[in-house]
């Protein structure tokens, strides 16, 4: 006798219609449970009773991918420690699979209980060989990490913007000298020299030695950097001596925060790359094959998209990410300024835009498209071109994941 319990769940917004059978197609449970946490708990109890009563050793649960409605119950059952004892496997399948299988039951009516029967029978006849089990708990863990990284990245960006105001107040010509105002040498100069007059009065040799030491001799011509620094200091605004101390205190505090955020983001990146292993290696590798989408951005996009089958086309995926625009026109007038809706998943939108911003540098196709869109208007050129390029990336991602193929330029 087969030792597996087969369970089909037809999910709707309000309820989960459940059908459980054994290998002989004998119905052991046919009941509706509310699509709530208490309903999921009652379903778990009912399944455990069946497993114990009939001495099953395994359980296979099949649901259709129905967007957000199936997410909670699939995650709940796949994370159940009690069902794990019975080697529980939860499958979220494309509705096309169940529709195609349903055609073999020509004498069946189209009713919800029968739909759950079809899903259970799919597992019974082993039609899930090419479908990977749902890993909701792992995806949930990855999502928490990637979203926390996005949270810190935004805090880091905000702190740097705020800090630059104090940098300008202290040393208005500082940005002329260093391409990165938060590089190791730039930060050390801001902290070491309390006023710009100290830089002006410092000897060229001492300033050069300090730059060599703090940069670990990474500048090809440190003496020239020292000269530029002294020239910028001479041409910068002077402040009253009383103003320097508060600004220096603020700068030191902000730089400590910036270093903290950078350390935490670096550590989160390690945890993200460890957590994403085995989630969906095929889709993960597809995303990484697109120039500009590194391992961390790929993990973030993968965590937020979940199963690509729930998006029937790239428009649905773009809408989910909030990469859509409202029309702004009246009569013969059509404005070039149309606002992004931003009503979708802000985390997915963040990772897509960040990945696009890198792709436009390393990918010729996106570089050309970005440049074209940049030159079409005179206002908000970068933001508009980046957003439209991100929409292009959505089309590409949906196509590649749907067809399960790597990117080729």
C-alpha cells in the first residue's frame, strides 16, 4: 500500500477547498476551510489526524499559483514543523497544468470541490516531476534580509546627502579635489584638519605624507593631490571659529553612522548570498546572467517576484512593481511629464531600478536605450530615462524567466 497522502487545495480569497485522497483515489477529506490563519491551523490539525489514523509516512500538497491568495496558506503548510515529520512537500503549480489534466476527466463538472480533487490527483499520478517544491519559509527569510538591506541602503544614502551639507559648510571646495567625498582619504582629512586654515598652513610635505598614509599610497601623484587640496582650501569660504566645532562634531557623528551602515550592508550581503542558495537556482542564474544584476540584486528581485507564473505577462509584473505611468493629456496637449504610479511593490521597484542603473553602464543595449530616452525630454532626464529603462528590464526578466533561458546580448 502506498504510504503517501495526496492533498489538493483550491484557493480563493475567502476559503480553501481541500480534497485529500490515498493512492487508490479514495476520498479521505473533502472540506472547505477559511483562508485565515485559524483556518490554516484547523486544516493542519485535520491533515495530521488523517496522517496518524491511516499511518501515512508522507504528504504531498498541491495548490495553484493564484497570486497573493495562495501565498499565506502555502507558506503556512510548508513551514509546519508537525507536517515536516511526514516529509511534507508543498507544490505551487501553474493553473495551465491542472487545466490540461482536467481535460482527461470529461464527465466532471466545473466546480470548486472537483478542482481540489484534480490537484490531489495530479500528485497521485506523479505529474509534478518537473515542478520544484514550494520553499516559502526560505523565500520569507530571504525577503526579510533583502528588504532590510534596502532599508539600510536608503538610510546610508540619506545620511550621505545630509553629511554633504556639513562638508560644504566646512570646506566648500572639497568636492573639487576628491571624486568620492566618502573615500578613506577624504574622510580622514575631514576628521584630522579641524579648519581649512590648518590645511592651508600645513607644509606640502606633511600633507603629502598624510595622504600617502591614509590612502595606502593608492594615488599615482599624491603631491599633486596635496597641491589641489591646498588650493581648494585657499579658495573656500571661511567660517567663524565658533562654527567649526559644532560642524566637526556633526561630521564625526555622521561618518560613524555611514561606516556602521556600510559594515552592516556588507554583512547582510553575505547572509543574503548564503540564504538564496537552493531557492531557485535556475532563475537566480538567469537573473545574474543579465549585465548589471549582481548576486545581491538578483536575490532581491527573485525574493520579491516569487513564482513568475503568477504574472501572465510583463505588464502584470510591471504593475506589481509600480513601474507604470498615468497619462497626462488634454485635447491636443500631451505632457512629457507623466508621474510613475508607485503603487506596487516598492522593494521590487527598488531592486529593479538599482540593477538598471548598473546595467546602463555595462550593457550596450540598455546604454543605448537609456541615452535615447534621456535625450527625448528636457526635464527630469535621468529619472525618466532610468525609470523607462527599468520597465524595459521588466520585459526582459519576464521573458527570460518564463522561457527559462539565460540572457544573450
